């Protein structure tokens, strides 16, 4: 059987000349799903886009050949590439919310490709759209297309994006992290629908993701990439069960470790934070209802739930960023004011925040030393010389070389930036650190290192953590106790070990079984359990 | 959305009221008083007092302001002090002239600016983009009186193509009118086109960096379609805004151009009124300019609200 997509010696360069993808060969047979796996910067998306003859943000394809069916993309003209894009090879982006034009109805955007490439007449395109929307189990498929992108949910929009890509019945789909931005429970639905759609229409696909467990469910073959080069390639079974390269083994081990309960014993003191029956509103909408929880000294409390469950809002209330409307928050036996503006400097110092996105949490024009030194000056009035010493000590503590004090955040990697954010929080000598999805934006192996750092800091300094996350693997390894939230309410709370072993609360169980596992039959099992007919 | 628009309208009305108060206060601060200005050298204390009472100048300022405002709201713009004619009769024909010139300039400059801006955005960083940006910067930097004089120097004095004076009169034929007003209109076009073009370019470029534009390219659409169908509608709000701002400028900022070309519009009219200390005329003209400005800006804001798909089609 001849290939539907063949890439030989692909080389892609960034505008500054750096080589992003170096000498990649890729073969895709009809009906085959090839998983491209790797951390950020591995060149997965760049390869996916290059397969369409496209370079993002000024990236250029500087070498190699790309052939779709019989047509060579690189030798042909711009018009040839435009003819193939959308028609023969189509793209599904990570964030459908950004990929849909906000000013045009969804249905119009779905049929646009088919009509533009004159693959179908208007009635044919409309009929095909309806079939796709039905296949993808969108609500009210007849009228779904009349809506605007902001009028439907994220999971629905992601499915609509798939319908848009299928508009011209392409031979190849490039799926670029199509489920990464979704909640775990929604991810399952989209993943199952994608798999059945690919089987039904015998479409080939490049499935790009950093999540081994996701790709395990859908790919026939897997290519592992790192720094723009191939690490290893093989059937899905071989790569997942018997990886040949160390790097792949590390990725697999990290993913497996994700599922063990491994909170070690450590000293826990008296109650530090006491939240009693708080409510909070955004305008007139209740976002938190009757939340009560306690956190002891040296303890880690994880707050888990899907997006919109109110877990970040709880953190904002505790930090005083969003004043509660009723209830009470006490810290170390003192009642805290509802708004941070009325809290004393000392109260502010003792609760520090670390955010999800280190890129935007650091001032790009301040050096690392200035960033970490700022709380020392603000809270303790430390002068320049002792401050420099203290900054050096902090950098030691978080495992960065002392020379980093003079660097700007732009020169740091994502993991290093997050370490700086943690150091900034530590510089205030807090009792409680609120960690809001601190590892979500990081690659798995980097995230692992950050979690280790947080754990060792806790045992060294006796810190308490309020750990907000949607990643249950993180919770199991880090949290002494867990609080499960749904739609602004507490579903259950208790010792982590008890929460995550049967008997489950039904909602917690749904969350737990929704976390992808490396075994290839996981998706079928979950679907059977959830009795979702796909 | 209706609520937002009503709020914007209310805000516009409030702004107008503030503008009227400022104008009134501003004219009160001018040195000398109207009665002595009218009577000049012949003033006796008795005649001054009589005229003050006659004009209502003996009343407190806030009362005079309310009377003036009430008159304005009902279309009574007061009487000219200089020649004792109703202000309305003098003002509206000239306002019409100003609007005609502004319309002429806008009809030429808006399409040119938007098209050039689009073309520059599509060819970002290319020779056309860089060239047009340099030219635009040059015109933005030149003051309009200088530009107007340059045009007169070349187009009327050197080559004698167009008249340097924009003489218009009632009952003039349209081709004659066009010929007479082309130079001032051209000056206005050159002054406004650059800003609108640069703003259009920026607005379209910011949209071209959005993920949905990439989606459109990955559908295999050609650049022209991507720009017109996917980018332009999302860049419309800022473009409408800058266009409205420039039309407002065409109406209110023409004082200099009308003076250079001796065009019988509201700008020149106001300059003359200031010279003659004819306060009711000055107040009325300032108020009309203010109203034009506020109304056009409100229209721009309302258009931006109406063009926002999230507001137009709520969940």
C-alpha cells in the first residue's frame, strides 16, 4: 500500500535561523494514525504544520520533501499548496476557541472549505455538515451551525473544529493537541468521537500530543521527538511497553508514576487556615457556596475539580483578591479581613501565591535578583548587601545557580521561571503558599522536578500548601488531604488516600476514571463504564 | 446590547451638556463686556445699564446659561450682536458649506485610506508597506496650512490647474463647485488619509496574528479571501472608530483650511465672529462643532458595540 503522506529529510528554520526540525522522515499509510510525542520545543506542531506546507510565525521549510498522495508540496507553487490545504490535508488546533472566527456562524465556517475548493455544492456541503455534526454528537445538529463560537461550550467547539477539518473529506488530519485544553471528562468524549470518526471515514491522522496516555488510545504507530530530532519510532505497543531509548523510558515512567499514591509521612501541626462557610459572587452569579475547610501547619490540601468548579476562586478568596460575601476566614486563629486591601502587611506576608503561568507572572524587565529581592525589601526592609546574600541563598534553595540573579526572565526556561516564582513566594517567609495549577503549563518531566522541589521545601521549612490543580496524579503524590469541588460546591473532602480508593463519591469516581492511562484498552474500558454509546 | 447603546447615548448627551457649560463659561471669561463692546466710545453709565438689562446681562450667570441652553435646545440660537440678525440664519448655511467640503474630502479619503491600509497589512514588511508608511508619516508631520500653501503654490500658481480661492455661491453648478473646492478638499484628504491608513493597517495586522486567521490559511483560502472575509470584519470596530474621528476632524478642524482658501464655511465664520466679539455667534458655532464631534464619536462607539458578535448574539 502506498503512502498517503511522505516526508523526507524535513528541515524547518525559525526566523532567526535556528533549526527547529532537523532531518525528519515520516510515512503515513492510508487509514493509519501516527502519534507524534514530545515535550514543548520538540518540533511536533512544526512538523504537523510543515506537512501542510505551512510555517507558523515566519518559520520556513528549508529542506526536504513533502508529498501528499502524488503531489509534491515543496516543488509546487503556492497555488498547489493552497489547493491541498483544507482539501486533502486539514488541521485541528488545540484551542478551538481561538481557531474559530468570532464574527462568523459556526456552520458557515464548517462548510467554507468545501465550497471554496468547489468540492461540493451548497446543499451537498450542508448535508455533509449535518452528518458530521450528528457523528460528532453535537446537540441539535440541525441548528447547531447557526450559533456563534462564543455561544457553545469548549468541548462542543472542539468537536465543531473536527467537523470543520472534515469539511472537504480530507485524506489526512493533523490533530494538534486536540484534547489538551479540555477537562478530563470532556477529553474522553472528544477522544472517543475522534477515534470513531477516523475509523468510520478511514482518514489518516497525525496525532500530536505531549500526553503518552492519550496517544496510546488512538495511535497505531508513535514517533518520539526531542529538540526537533527523532528519538525513536515504532508501533504503539512497542514504544509504550518496551521503549528502546532512555528518553522514552523516562516519559513512560513519569506517566506511570502519575498513578501511585505516594504521600510520605511528615509532621503536621495545629490548624493554620480555617475557612468557615464562605460564599462568593461574581456580580450576581454565585461562584462559591458554603465552603468550609481547614489546613494545618506543614500540611498540603489539594483542591481538585473541573474548570468552572470554583477552585481558583477559593484561592482568590483566601488571598483576599475576591472578597467573600459571607462566612469567615481565619489564619493562625486571627480573623482575616475579606479584602487584601484591609489586611495588615504581616498577614499578607504569611500567605503567598504561585501562579499557573510563570511567563506572565514575572516582570520581563526585572532581573531574577530584583524579583526575588523585592519581597525582602517590602516586608523586611532589607538593605542591598544582606539582600543580595539572601537572594543567593534563595537561588540555592530552589536549585538555580547564583549567577541567575542578574538574568532577565526571558533568558530562562519555563521550569526555571516557575522556580523563580516559588523563590519569590519563599522570600516573604510565608506560612502558607497557594499553588494555583503551578505545574499545568510545564512539560511532564519539568513538572515532576517542580513537585519534588515543593516537597523538599515543605519538609525543610514546614510550609503549608493549598494546592489547586485538575491533575489527579499530582494530588496523589503531594496532598495529605483533598477537597473535591464541582460548580462552586464541595463534593467531598478527606484524607487523599481515602478519597482515591473505593468506595468513591460518584463525581470523584468520574474524575478518577477519566484520567488517561497508558494501557491501550483504557478508553474502551472507560466508555464501557460510563456507558457512553459512541 | 440595547442597554449599552442607551448608556452610550446618555453619556453623549451628558458630554454635550458639559461642553455647553464650558463654552458658556469660556465666553464669560473673555475680557470686556458685551454691552460696552457694542456701545463702544458712546457709552454712558445709563445707556450701558439699559442695554445690559435689555440683553439680560444683569441676571446671574447660571440663569443666563439656562436661558441660553433652553434657546439652543429649541433651535433659537440667539441674535447676532454685530448685525442684529438671528444667529441661526447666519450659521446654518455656512455649516452646510462646511459639511459639503467635509463630505467631499471624506468620500475621497476614507476608501483610499482603508484600501491602502489593507494593502499595507497584507504586504507586511514589504517594499509597498514600508514606502507607504514613510509617505504617510511625512504627510502626518506636515501642518495643514503648510500643505495647503504648497498645493496652492504648485497646482494654482505654477501650473494654474485649480483656483487658489474656494469661492462658492448659491446656485453654483456642481462641476464649478467641485473645481472651486478641490484644493481645500485635497488638503484635507492628504492630512486625514495617513492616520486612517495607518490605523487600518494596525487593526488588520493585529487580527492577522489571531489563530483563526491561521485556520483560514490552513483551509487553503487565498490571502485576499482571508483578509476580506476573516480579518476585516474583526478589525472593523477600530477602523470605524478612526474613520469617525477623522470625519469629526474634517468638520471641526477645518478652521485653518477655510481660512487659507477663504472658503465660506463655519470655521472662517467663527474666526470672523471672534474678531468682532460677536459672542452669540461664537457660542453657537462652538456648540455646533462640539455637537458634531460628540455625535460622531458616539456613533463610532455605538458601531463598535453593534459590531461585537458577543454583544450582538448573547449566549
